[in-house]
C-alpha cells in the first residue's frame, strides 16, 4: 500500500509554502492540453510509426526524409499550439520562488513562450527549433532558433492544412502515401557541406549537454531540495527519470507527481512518507496547486 498523501491539496499547499528549493521534472503530458501528442500510450503513434522509434539516430540514418517529415510536422504543430495554464503556472512559480528550477524533457518551446525565466529552465532534450549538423560533434554548426515552416520545399507536406478543418491533416491521412523524400532534397550543413541538417534534439543513445548536466548536478548537491514536482512524464527515460530520487533527502523532500494516470507515472521512482500524487490533467491541476 502506498504511503503517499494522495490528493490532499491543503497539505500540499502547506508544504509548498515552506519550500524554497523546488525542482520540477516535466514531460510530454504537460503539453497534452496544448494539443501536442505524448510519446507513449495513446497518441504515441505517428501514422503507423512508433514515435519513440523515430526519435533515434538509427532512424535518421536509415531514412532522414521520413524522420524529417515527423519533426517538420511536430515543428508545425508546436508553432500552431499555445502554452497552456500549466506552463504559465510554472513560469509564475519561478518568478515567486528564486529557488525553483524546472527541467523539461519537452522540445516544443512552450515553456519559453510562457515566459519561464530562462535561468530557471533547462531544456534537457534540446529544442525542435534548434538545428545542428548530422556530423556533430565533429562539425560544430548550429542554428539555435529557426522557425521556418516548412523548413524546405520537400517538407511542405508537413505544413499542409486541410480544407475541411474537421478532417485530420493530409499528412496524417493513412489512405495517402507519405512523400518519399531523398537526402539531396533536405538541407545540408552550410559549414561542412557534407552533413545533413538535423533537429537539435537529443535522441536515444546520444549524450545530453554536458555543461547543462554539470550545472544541474551542482544545483542538486548544493543544498537539500524541499520539493520535487514530477509533471506529465512516464519517468521512463534517463537521466530525467533519475532526478526525483537523486534530489531526495529522506524525511525532508516531498516528491509530488502530477499525471493523468498516476499508475503510469512512477517509473523507478519510489513513493515515501510525505509524498503527494495528483491525478488529472496538468493544465487543470497545476494552476490550482501552484497558486
Ligand atoms: C498527462 C497528460 C495530461 C498525458 N496531464 N499528464 C539508465 C538506465 C537505463 C537506460 C539508460 C540509463 N541512462 C541512460 C539510458 C539510455 C536511455 C534511456 O533512458 N533509456 C530508457 C528507455 C531506459 N537514455 C538516453 O539514451 C539519453 N542519453 C543518455 O543518457 O546519454 C548517455 C548514455 C547513453 C546510453 C547509455 C547510457 C548513457 C537520451 C534520452 C533522449 C530521449 N529522447 C526523446 C526524444 C527527444 C526529441 C523529441 O521530442 O522527439 O525524448 S525520447 C522521448 O521520451 C522524448 C521525451 O522527452 C522522453 C520522455 O517521454 P515523456 O515526456 O515522459 O512522455 P511519455 O509519452 O512517455 O509520457 C507522458 C506522460 O504524461 C504519461 O505518464 C501520461 O500518463 C501523462 N499525461 N496526458 C498530465 N494532460
């Protein structure tokens, strides 16, 4: 049986009031209310492809055109989406509590667009709107912020609208075959000229930014953390999934899970005395919890 104080909002508010050092770890569920699909479970399929399998260097090597269509579609969707009340509640918490730090696995730029102070935000898995060279780290070329939509003429199908807004986007229509985009139709690195331009995100097996990880470690180790918020993530993917337990100082740190399905959200994290779990849409719960 779990010892978590499930859904006691007033106990949570008491703990929040006494908390200065707060760490949030966010995942795709945070942006679900903005209309952006998650990776696992319902919504984790893009056409007939598993989204997690497309987010790999191997998939890009095998078929860069297909992987670029997936990312071009996600860039388009993220540009059309807006931050939701949960992004704004986190940005507000950052302004109220200088000891709050947010680690997000999301690449959709919605925290930034909700004006989350940048020094209190770490983009663990990069950004859909950053570009780099597929020869990285050998080639250092990057474009840190590029919102061209479509990025190149071959990727135009990802930005194609439907004349009937009640129907799915033409790109997602399973009865229509996907365009077979060849590497020479994709943008090449302007610096080395041999690599393809690729999304500036972190795929499986790739290292996260070392400087950013060192800074997070330093922050965690500096002083005990009072509260860890684990929001809209399945806590499957490392290193993100390890931070809740890393930051825990027994008897002091409350781990607070906010998820549409609490049962799916735990990963390898433990539930201890003083922890909290809130089940529901983060966009509804967070403004209530963080006010
Ligand atoms: C709602 C909601 C609503 C829905 N409200 N909630 C230690 C042990 C074992 C393996 C490893 C380890 N350390 C490293 C590894 C290897 C690997 C890894 O973690 N593998 C695991 C599968 C075990 N990690 C890596 O490779 C990382 N690199 C690394 O560590 O380098 C060094 C190294 C390499 C190799 C070995 C050892 C060391 C890199 C990880 C990069 C992950 N990349 C992706 C793609 C990013 C680009 C893109 O967006 O396309 O990141 S994969 C994908 O998963 C994406 C996400 O950020 C990430 C996490 O997913 P998330 O956000 O949790 O989404 P979902 O869909 O899983 O969950 C959504 C949740 O929301 C659900 O719980 C819903 O219930 C909930 N929800 N609606 C609230 N409205």
